[in-house]
C-alpha cells in the first residue's frame, strides 16, 4: 500500500507542512524533536520575519505579519518530545487578483501540472505550489537550528549571484549579520548595490531575475549521513530541490570540479594541531561517500527567475484554446532575498535528521 507522501520530509526529525497560499493559514507539525530542548521562541519568529513578504521594495508587497502560534509539543518554552504543531494565519490574501488565471495556465507555474495530477487546484496564489508554503518549513527549521546549535553546528546562507552579478565571499568567515546588512542579503558590500539595482530594473520592467544562493554549515562532525540511498548530499539535494524555483544544486566543487583532474580535485588528509583528521582543501563540500567528513558542508543552489511577471503572456485554457494572461497581484521580482532563510531551514532540517540518526546508531 502506498504511504501518503509529498507533504512530509525527514526520517527521525520529520516535518509535515499544511495550508495554501490564500487559505485561512499555513503551518507545520514536527515529529521526533527530542524532549527537554529549551527553545528561543523569539528566534523562531525572527526567522519567519526574515522570510515574510513586504520587508523591502525588492520583494512581494503582500503584508503578512507571519506571527507563529505554537499549538502543541512545547511547555514553558521547553519541548516535550511530542508532536510540535505551529500555525501562521494568512491576513492579506487578495484572491480576486487571481480570477484571470482560473481560466488559463500561467507559464512556468504549477497550474497545469496540478490540474493534470489532481483534476482540481487552488487557483488563488497557487495553493500549495506557492512559496508561501515554506513558512512552515522555516518555523520548523528554526527549531532544528536550535537543536544543532546545542551540538556546535552553525548555518549561514547568502545571495551569491543575481543575474550573472557574482559576489566574492569567504564562506568560512561570513556571518549572519553581514548577510542581513542589506536588502539583497549579499555580504559582499561592494557588489550588493549592483545586485539591488539589477532587481530594481527587473521590477520596474515588470520582469524578474534569478540567481544563486550559497550556504555553509560549520561544525558538522564526521560520520553524519547514510550509505547508498540516504546519503547526506542526496538528502540535501532533495531538500533544496523541494524549494519552489530551485533548478540546480551543487555540493562542494559541483560542476566546476569536472574541469579539474583527480590530482587537482582530491582533498588530501592531514592531522590537525588538535589531533583531529582534516582535509587541506574542501572540494568535496564536507561530504564523502554520502557521509560528513568533519569539514564544513558547502552548497550552491540555483533559483530560476520568478515565474509570475507583470507582462502579458500567451497561454492556453484547460481545453487548449489560446489565451493571453495579464497577471495582477504582488510578486517577487527576485526570490533570492527571501529564499535565504528557506535554504538555511532546509539545510538545518536535513542535518538535524542525520544527527538523530547517528545518535541512534552510535549513542
């Protein structure tokens, strides 16, 4: 018998998200969070604030407070070990902005594919296909981050490239404060203004742009990950590819590694001053054989341009008849600034899950 799938993620630290973009609200249920974890509730809300719309002119102007309410699994700020349910109410949905797309499919959206799969779809805001679904992931990821912080793991992601404009960032030194110092969330202060200007150009033209987010997890010990199908990098790739608008994931050197010879690409082992085995380079991105090797875990995630643009586009209706769509509503000209906390959340969820797996194997 097929197990219900598609809205749940993780093995031991498992989340299930629910809700639609323009429904009453969205949320998440976490199964498997260990008991007696003292939570910083302000941190959870802070991560949602980083993801919410309306925070700058570079993103959707939908006005949502995204205040999280914890319904279960936490008592006096401490986890109980039972399912943690969190909900975020929708407050600024404008379903009338989507009346036009009820009759035709938006190019590069999930409208057609949801109809093909279910025979029905939530038209307003794209329903479950909307990036608004990720609010639940970010809330859950904020708890996963706190579990990892207690283990000495820290995570930071940033916008590394926008429409070909690339930053120069030292991934081992980059900080969250530097990332959040500007609206585009690029810690390269010299290049961030050019990125912002490029997004502004797209917004004023009713168009959109894509780019690349980089992420690093420091403090991940050797040994996390499973062989063969549940490799740490395989689960990370699945996690990142589940984020709306993601079209590519690289671990470590990624595609650039194909340009090197084996002698150039290999990460040579050595014994560090603290007696721990390390590697002199990190082209493996902290993962070898699907298992962490103690070096920082590094990723690059490619985001396509936002599918909804404020320009008329040719399409078809459900019967295949030609139609022209002139979108309305509030949309991101570039998803990257708001995607940074989503990437961090998914990275945290994968690492928290594999941390618990390793604890179960070798307490």
